C-alpha cells in the first residue's frame, strides 16, 4: 500500500525535481531557477497567484463560516434546501462557473451588466460596468464561489461533532448568543477554519480553469496558465518543472503550519454520539441570516445555471428573446459534434474508476495512519495529503515525464489520466475518511477490544458502520472531483482520451458558447443524478 | 461523382499503383477505406464548418466515421508533435492555418506524398511542388466592428486608427500562440508597422482571446466593439446569421492566410485519409466552404457568392511561410511579453 502511494506521488515529483535541475542534454543546471528569479514574466504571475489565492481563502472563511454556524446552530428555515444548494455549488466545476460568469459578467455583453445599464439608463463602454469578470478579482470571485463549500463543510461537520453542551453552559451563565459563538464556538472550530482556509488557498493556487478563462483575456497570467503556456511546442519542460516547485514548497510549509496548530490544540471532545443539540432561535433575524445565503447561492448556482440554460436554448446569448429561441445547440452537440460521445464515455469511466480505487486507498491509509498502526504512519499521511500541493497541471507534467518512456509508457492512454485523478483526489479522499475516522474516538474500538474482539473484528463491527457514510461520501467527492478535472487533463489528454472538460475548454477558445452551455447542463444533470442516486441508496441502508 | 473527378482520381490511382483499371482502383481505394472504417482529422477550421464537412462525407461513405479534432492551429501543431514524439499514431490528416507547420512536418519526414484529385489544377503557389501538401482553404485576417456600437462615421479604416484613445477598452484580438491566422497576421503587421505598434495597441486594454474564430463572435455578442484580427470567413458566417457586424479591410493591407491539408506518413487509416483528402478538394466541398463557410478557395472553378468583395478588389498581403518560419518563436515570445499568455 505504502509502495503504491509512494510510486503515485514520489515518481512524478522525482521527475519534476530532476528535470528542473537539468538542461536538454541532462546536465546539471540552475538556469531554469535563475530565469524564474529574474524574469518579470514569471515574478508577476507568481505574485498574482499568491494574492488571489489568499483573497479566495479569506473570502471563503468570511462567508462560509457564519453560514455553516447558522445552519448547524440556529433554527434557520429551509436548511435542507440551503445545504442542497451548497452541495450544488460544490458539484459545479469552477471552470463551468467561470464560463457562466463570462456570460453574466462580461463588461459589455454580460447579462448582469446589461441589466445594470438598462436599470440606470447607462451605456455599455461608457459607464463603468457593475462587474468586470475579466480581471484578477474576477478569478477571486469565481474561485471563491466554488471553493467556499469546502470551508462550509469543514466547519459544519466540525460543529455537528462538537456537542452543544459547552455552548449551552455558556448560555446558562448568561452570555448572549453572539458572545457564545465568538468565545466558545469559534475557538472550537478554529482548526476547521484553518483547514478550510488552507484548502481554499491551495485549491485556488492550483486551479487552471478560472484563470485561463477569466484572466488570460485581460492579459494576466497566473502560475498555472504560465506553466501551461510552457507546453506550447516545443515544450520547455525544465522551466515548467522549476516554476512548479515553489508552489510545492509553499504548500508543504502551510501543511506543516496547519498540522502544528491542530496538534497543539489536540482536544477530542467527541466521544460516541452526543445528545441532541439545542438550536438558537433567530426570531426576526431570520431574514438577515438568510441574506448571505441568498447572495452567495444566487451567484454560485442560481444565476450561472440560469444563464447556461438560457444560452443553451438561444442563438445569441446577448440578443433579445424575440426570434432567438432555438434547439440548434442541442442538435449540434448530440447529433453533429464528433467529440460528444467519446468525451462522455471517457469522463465517466475515469470518474468511476478513480473514485473506486481512491476510496479503497484513502480508507486503508486513513485507518493505518490515524490509528498509528504501522511504522511511518506520519509519512503515509503526508504522502496522502501531499498531492494537494501539486497543481494539477504540474502533476500532469510529472506524470508526463514519468510515463512517456520505458519501462512504462502510458501517455496517450486513459491510464495516465486515471493516475492523475487518483493522485490528485487522494488528499480530498483522505481528508474525508480522516474526518470520519476522527469522529470515531479510538475508545470505542478499545471498548470492543476489552471485550475480547480482535482489531479486525472491532474495525468491522464498530468502526466500519460508523464511517460508512464517510466512505460513501469519499467516493462521491472523488467522482465529482474527477469528472470536472481540467487542470491536469489539459496536458495529458490526446485525441482519443478527451474528456468533457477539455472538450469544453477547446470550445471556449473559439467562443462557442451555445455548445458549451449544452455540455455544461448535461454534465450537471448527470452529476446531480449520481448524487441523488447515492443519497437514495444511502438513506435506504441506514433505514 | 463528377466524371472529370473520376478520371483524375483514376489517373492518379493508376500512377500510384500501376496497371490496374481505373474504375477498379477507385473502387479499391473506397473498399480499403471502408475496411479501415474511420479517419481522424486534426483541423483548425471553425468547429461547425468541420462538422458539416464530416457530415457530408459520412453521408457519401456511411461506413467511414470521421473524428474531428478541432483546436487552434498552434494547438493542433502542439498535439500532433507531442503525440508523434510519444509514438502515438492517431492523426490521419491535418489542416492548420500556419503554413510553416507543413514545411516543418515535411522536413521531419512526417508527411505522406499524396496529391488529392484536382490539386494538380491548383495554382503552383498554393501547393507543395513535391506533392506533400496543398492549400485546402484560405481566408483573410480581417478587422471588423459591431454596427450597433460603432456609428458609420467612426469606423476605423486600418490598424493605425485603433491607437486613437476612443478605442480604449473596446478592442478584441486573437493570440498568435494559439491561432495560425493571428500569427500570420501578426507577422505581416509587425513587418509593416513595427513591434512598437503592438506595444501601443496593448495600452488600449485589448480583450485578449485565443482563436480568430472567437473574435468575430465576441463583437457579434457586443462584448467588444472592434476586432483587431479575425477570420474573414467567420465574419461572413456572422453576417449570414444577421449578426450586427461588418468587415473592415485595413488600408494598410489585409493578410492572406492559406490553410493546407496533408496526410501523415504514419496515418493509421491511410486509405480513408486519402479518400477524405480527395473529398476535401472536390468541387462540391470547395463550393460548400465558400458558400456556407465563408472561406476563399484556390481550386479553379469555385465561385464566390454575390455580395462578397472579390479578392482582386482587396489590398492583400500575401502570406510568406518561408520568411515567417525562422521568426515564429520570436513572434510568439515578443507577443506574449506584451499581451501575456505565452512562454
């Protein structure tokens, strides 16, 4: 197991490191790093990447943490619907959101700006647009919209697991709700907040889609678009490898920081199942409490889905309704376009296989490392979370370098993309399984063993049923993460291993919005059908 | 099948294969192609034009599937070379709007010698003398504008007019690291006006898109008012769709862009590739490209539809692949330094 993981993660990194220090003739050189350190065309993207990622992290925490608290701790109405919409944001690929926001927030033809100009009697090109999505803030905005569910889920899960007794004690002692939230709840969820911020930061740093879709038109590069550009023929592999290693280092450092914070706090307030939670009554504040949900979910789900649906059924998205309606885009995508069927089949085959393999691997590793059952469990945990530090596109380079020469030539096969997805989703899978496992205090297993059960028996009878939902969630997470993957696929695909995401990216480069909208809707429908099916199945098993 | 074409194809087939009777050879090619069952066509032509050509071929030869792999010229070049270097044999024939690719591929020995039926009639400047490739389609790299946004008396006449302050934030342009047409256009304009023209242009807040098929769609949607470079054929398509756009042929000159077709030596479906190449140069397809695709054809006998400015009335800057070839990397690098999005 450890060997599989090591091969998955270390081989690409080894090749990245090796390539970054060698020239074309494989002689040692520092030229690549020298160029990175002095060339403004690399320093600027690096800076843009850092500040946009930090902004995404803050934005996510600022919105998602209060939202999670409201859902977990108050009698907010419509929670089920709200949670579903948050899940929908999570299931929406960020690049797809970026497509939708081009249609909504393009400064002159964007439909939101159209509405804004019409409302105030302004004229495009003359007035300042309400939203200019083609900017660095555009990346921050769109990335945050589709990254906040991570923070929301972390905080909400953590709140679900912390018994509300502590908060009730605070309330009984006379503290108002806000005081309890700040003094008691906030410190308890700080690890979740930190974890959420980090994941948001790292997601943003490693995403390719929103940057390529929103920033390139404004002549802004980020590290991911820069690295991608280095693969224009003839590729500059050494430079690309060197450009990616700083990102790896940053992430390793941040993960260490996170681990030490979490380690110091080291409390385990969760043991067995806690009693029912008392909810804070919002009363007339309900309306205010719903406002951030309305804002965020409108921007992440309602408006984008609306504009994609509109675009799919019209000839020109920015033209008025009269005479614009048409099924042309649907006919084109499903009857004429050569790529559709191949891309759909590839995408779902990859998603299902990566999810299944990933769940098995993550569960095993999670159990071994969290229960400290094997020597080197720390290294295992690090290896499982390390890929979050590798931008998809850089992982792709690493895989490309590892598997384009004997003994194992995988370039041009679905296997290399499968390996990319498996590696890339490992941290998410591991986090999922780990958080499920952490919620099961070892004392439950210990109790079972005191009564004479073997470790395996305890695992199957006690732990497995308790983490079953977590494992199913892990499968789902990896599946959804895989079918929307663009950053790594963009370098690893070949003509017959194309996925839906890459196909859509190709269509974007020629501004074919109608077919993009049709493919987006198809992808979303299939994703939601999967989620519904798994939820149904899950409910049945629990009943 | 037109008799003329049948004779030419037969003659060609006979030249290749020797003594077989003509019709039998024609049939033999079709039979062999049908046995292969599919053909992978890498192209940079607008995806809807490509799929329409595919449909037409499929209707004629229902047993042969065409897989269209469309991207920008420079991206197609990247994919072809990356696959070639990794030993993947998937592409059967290729078409890009950067003629230097064909010089390179020929030099690398990647192309098959094949003169599709009818190509011997094409003027010599549009085909390789040794028969490795020929211009399948041509277009001009034009400017254009949205008629709802730009009043008639304000329409820019050429590249230099775009530097006026009033165009700030209103321009859109394709990228030479993606688009062969944009690359050809950039080469021509840089030669004409110098690189400081692009430096000044960048200060105008240009929306930097990738494909020259994208810029006409951008001005049609009203996202930008004026297009610095774009395909003439996509402009014709938009105009046929009644989009509010018009073409500008810049006073400084309009770059001409040839897009050759070639069959790969290692094509996994060699017969289907040759049959498809024949089909691509048939008068029917060429006339379709011109009528519905808005393209220019170099195949004799194909007529421009009414209402389009004939080539002879446009101040055209001929393309110059041999002159451009040594400068390609430099153009892309300089351009990316000014507009981003490159190495």
